[in-house]
C-alpha cells in the first residue's frame, strides 16, 4: 500500500484489537523532542535532569513543584502544557479516546497544533488502507487550513501555509512552483489540481501539501470528502452514515444541521432561525452535504428518518478552517448508541 504523511507520528503508535491507536512511550517521547522542549545551552540543571528523566520514562510522575523548580518561566509554561497533554493521552490510553475527551471533557491548555496532529494521526489510521489519493488529500482539509479561490464554477482549495510560503518575499528560490502575476499585478502561483487522472502524483508529495482540490458540488474531490467524513464518523462510533453533496437545502424546516467550521455553524444557525443573512456572507458557503444514518435506532427518535445537513464556509479572507470534532460532538445519536 502507498504510504503517506511520513512525519505524522503514526508509525510510533500501536494498534488495539479494535483498530484504534494505543499510546506508546515512543509517541510520548516525540513531544519531549520538540524544539520547545529540548534543553539548550542556557538550560538550568533542574530542566536538564527533568528532561532526561522523562526521556527515560515518558510516563514518569511530574509534580507542579518539579516544574516550578526550573529557572525559565517560558520553559515552565511549555512543561505545564506538554505534561497536561501527556496526562490526557496516558489516561485515555488511545489517541481516539483522548481526541474525543478534549471536546467532551475540555480543560487545560491544549495547543491547536496538538489537536491538529491528533486529527492527522487518526485520519492516517482511517485511510491507511485506501488506494484513492484524492481521499487522502481531502483528509488534509480536516487538519490544515485551506485557501479558497473561486474560478468560474470551480472552488479551488489549496493549503494555506503552502500558498503563504510560496507568495512570501522570503520564499526560497529552490521551491519548484510556477509563479507569476495576474492582470491586476497580484502575485500568483500554479499548483497541481488533483483529479482521478493525475491523482497518483500525490503519493510522492503527500508531505509537501502542495496540491489543489476542486470542490465544485458534483466534482470528484467533493465526493471524496464525503467518503472521508463517513469513515471519520464510523471509526469513532461504529455508526455507518451516508453523506452526499448537496446544491441547496430545499426543506422549509429542517430538524438538524452541523456546521463543519465556525463560519458555517453561525451561518446555518442564522438560516435555521430565520435571521436575515447578507448575500456576501451567504456566498461564503463553500459546500453543503446531506447526511443519513442508516440504522435509525442509533439516532434520537425525534430526528430518525430525517436528514442531517452539513455545511462548510470560508472566512471573509477566503480561509477554510474545518473542525472535524463537530461531526462527532454534534451528532444527534441515541443514548443507546
């Protein structure tokens, strides 16, 4: 099987019999080896000793007094964050349970970077057996911001960090991306748009995040995103769902919706409540989807038999920031499920 996202940390984890990812010492050590955590020349002896102790046993008990004894206030804060996150991982035992717990039982300082890393690792687990590179590229949308560009009927989604890097004045000349300017004199770059015809190029470039998706309603990418979201829900809850692209919601009074990001949540809430929505804001809606839970005994009785509508919307500056946890914590499952 083609491998991908080689730097995700997926290979540092073990599989449970149920197919989830068991937290290992090597996985915990990876957080201790981040630049923010590794001792530097100015590090005090207490910091050095604590770091060495954790490398030997990443699950070692660390007290607030241990952290307070270090000299540097910034390092103290880094340790508080990382140890708090480590404790949640160890208590949860699996990456999936830790991820769900972050949203169902929030608490502590968990950097968005760590949440995105967990999302990527879980998606790696979900998609490890897929032969469809478009599915994997769509998975990137769940943990990396996308820059949206509208071109006629096309809705182009490119990795926001990649776009910023290549358009920056300090971009290395060695980056092999075609650059130019449009008629208005604004900088432009040319990235490969993935489709079924050229999707195989993704495997060798998965860690570059330098390919583009066309999210038009009935396009291949939008359909692939549906398959990824179906797998995401089923992996956590063992609840089979069917998700399909949608041009518009034709129901006068729908019963449930889930915004896949902050913008879409607010927009759908306003539409649901009959509030007036400005046309400019309405046009930021990138995609709509219709979700059906196949086994109606798994859904709340008052929702059973009715579709759940999903939406994702870009910000005023054309950024799409998906929150895949919304698909999990806002799902109207029956208590028995």
